[in-house]
C-alpha cells in the first residue's frame, strides 16, 4: 500500500469514528488520534510503522461500539467499511432514509 493510500485510509478511519453512534467510541479513538487532527497528524499515522497499529486500534474500537450503529456517515464511509470487509447491511445507519 502506498503512502497516499494509507493517508486516505487514515482519514476514512477518523471519519468513521466521527460517525459512530456511540460517544464512547470517539472518546476511545482520541486516546490515539488527536481530537480535531491536522493534516500533519494524518500523515504521521500514514507512516508504515504507525499505520498497522492505528488500523488494529480502529478495528478494535469499531467492533466494540458498532452495535450503536452509525449516525449520518459521509458518502465515503460505507464504501470504506465494505472495502475493509465489514458487512454494512448489518449496521444500523441513522437517520433512516
């Protein structure tokens, strides 16, 4: 995976955490990713050595809190989750359309 691909995934992981319908998910996430991260923060986590750990942390938090569903995810979040292997048909998304 290239740096740009990892950078995009880091941004999408963060965007997904912003969409989690459980405040505890975001609180757990910001122990690793700074609250309101800058482009520099995203780039730092896109480094090969940092990326794998961030991805593991994302998976752990996502799986722990996804029962609450997602609230107003962006158009990029659902395709990202599908690409990561998550069955998005089983995720509640609010508000319902």
